[in-house]
C-alpha cells in the first residue's frame, strides 16, 4: 500500500522512531498527533487514463494489500493477485470526525463510510491540484517517499507468488 496525505504525514512523523517500536498503538498515536496540525490536500487523481477525480482528500491509498499502519484495514477488499489496485480516497474530515471514524479502519468497514470512495483500477496518476500550495507527500509500505506527482500501474506477470 502506498498513501498520500495524512497516512504519509504519519509515516514521516514516525520515521524518527526506531522501526522496532512501530505497532498498532504507535501508528494510532502518530495519527492523533499528526491531525492536530494536518490539513487535507487538494489533488487531482486520474484513473485508467480516463476518469478524473479532483477534491480535497484526507487520505488517498493505492492498495493491492489490505492492511497498513500497524493493523489499519484501509482496503479490506483488496487482493494482491486480482490484477487491480484498490484506490481508496477519503474526503476531508474535521478532527473529531477522524477520531470518531478511525475505528472503521480497524474493523474493515471504512469503505462503508459516505466520505470514502473505493475503485478497482489498473492505472492511477496523482497530481497536486493547481491551487494546492503545500507539498503532498507519499509513503510506500511504511517508508517515507517524496512528493506527488506519482503514477502507479499494474504490470501483469512481473511477480509470481507460489505457495
């Protein structure tokens, strides 16, 4: 899972803590600490080179796995081998809304929230909106990344999983 917005800022803030200390509680506490000053970012997302989605998002996640952030199920329906990413876009929320709805991340019901859009896609491009003046950071599987723009594309048969 890669994410931009709040998820990336939490990872950036936790990067000063040794990885051996990371876990469900540290990510949740990191989120609580980060939302004190965090403001959702305006981005433009282009999916499958055809549909454009522009808005102010709290979190955007590109997932072929289900869980990130020490047990948060951001994409509970994602499958690593179905040939698609699950794009999860969480619209802007107030701080109290974030805290109140954070339980949905741990129960796997985040996609049921009316401010959450989930799409199965093969190609995703994320750009800062023209009016966005702040940097929009990204993280990759818990590792600090750079900033958007970024592109994700499914390339079939590049990684084989064998059990």
